[in-house]
């Protein structure tokens, strides 16, 4: 029974971490965004993944360096595409608001992250997944509906609470939607990079790592590409805005602390997700990603409720709860596969 439920328990735990890491972004002040994000990127994408992988993967350095160059470059390239998607997320928010952006990005990312591995599977892998295909496709479709409902609820909540934009940028629904959709598609490449780096995981197992921990060696490589984009963008803004002095801002210890905590939660989500997806076998590449993102959306809304962000928006809150119910149904359908 453990072999059946352990992978799903791991993905559920991953979703809790994924849905919670954004809390740290509420405590950026007095640091500038680019300073906070650079520290966060160093811990979340380099230090924490490498330290964790080092302790569970014998001879990590040789495992990574002996992997085929093509696989390393592919994994890094997909990680870099994810990094670009994350930057585009921020660019979409001023045009259409955070609730709609988040809903679109999550929906597209969940669907693409599950369907791309399915459509790129080998004939042997596809034959193994064929009996589960109706449930996979049905679950993804239901997930998209659930995410759309929760995004709609978020938009209605924002209107009721009269949240105004302070960016000074003109609202442009069409442009914002295009950017958000592209962001969601590119963001899914984090999961694709994990799949592309499977040879690295095999080498980790050959070196003595247990099956679920072999995924951590893959993340080390994938996130090199993601770090290059995220850190590069933060450094670009530090130069552009001349905000290097932000690092020495007085009373910034709390902001630094939350930057690191957010990094632990963020990679904790990926690390645990990778373990669960690995234990699911070939289906893990297809269903683990949308399940994690769907459940993390629920966790994020729970935190929003506890932070009283839904106060005075009773009707949208009930709409959001219905969306959560739809997402749970989608998770059950995909889990049944």
C-alpha cells in the first residue's frame, strides 16, 4: 500500500510548500525587489538544491559531470525557458492584475507541463500509459476549469475590494493575456527539464542514490539554467535602477530571513515533487505536475483567507470554494489514472 500512496503523499506535501513560498514575498521591505530576488535565487536555485543533492547522492560531482553533454544542455535550456516565463509573469500583472495572471499562468502551466511529456513520450512509454489516457486528459480538462473558476473569483474579489494598480501602466487586456499565456507555457518547461534530465537521475541511482532521491541530481542541473535567467535579470535591474545600496539597507534582517525561508519552501516543493514523480514511474511525468500546481493553488487561497484577503467578498469567496472543489475532482481523476 505504501508504494501506491507514498508518491501521492509526496506530491501533496510538495503542493503545500509550493502554495506557501509566496508568503515570503510579503516581507520584501525595506529591500528592493531585485536585491531580495537575487538572494532568494542564490539560495533557492543553487545552494539548497546542491546541498540537499550532495547529502543524498554519492559522488554528486562525478554524477553530474559524467552525464551526456546533450542532456545537461537540454535540462539547463528548459530551466532557462522557465526563468523567462517567470519574468513574463511579472510583466503581465500590471496589464491584467495578479489574480487573472496567476490563474491563466497556473492553468496553462499545469496543462502544458502534463501534456507535453505525454505527446513526446516514446511508443513504448505511450503504450504503457494508453489505458490511463482518458483519465489523464479528462483530469487536465477538469483542472483547467477549476483554475479558471478560481481565477474568476480572484478577479471579482479584486473588483469588490477596489484594488488599484500603482504601476502607472495602462491596462491592456489583450497584451496582458498574450503575455500571461506565453508565461504559463514557458513556466511548464521546469517540469519538461526534469523529464529531459532523466539520464542524470539514472547515473545518480547507479552511483548509489535511492530511486526517489535521484531526482535531486536532476534539479541541480535544471536550475543552473533557471538561475542564470533569474539572477541575470535581478543584476540587470540592480544596475538599471542603481539599487546596489539596497543590500546595506538598515533593519533588513527580516527581509533577508524571509528571502531564505521562501527559497527553502520553493525548492522544498520541487525536491519533494521530484521524489513523488519519480516513484510514479512513466505516469509521474504526466500527472504529478498538474496535481501539484492544482493543489498549490488551493493552499495559496487558504493562506489568502487566513490573511483576510477575502473579507468583504463573500460571493467571490464561495465561487473560489467551488473552483477548489473542481480542482479536487481533477486531482482524484488523475490520481485514479
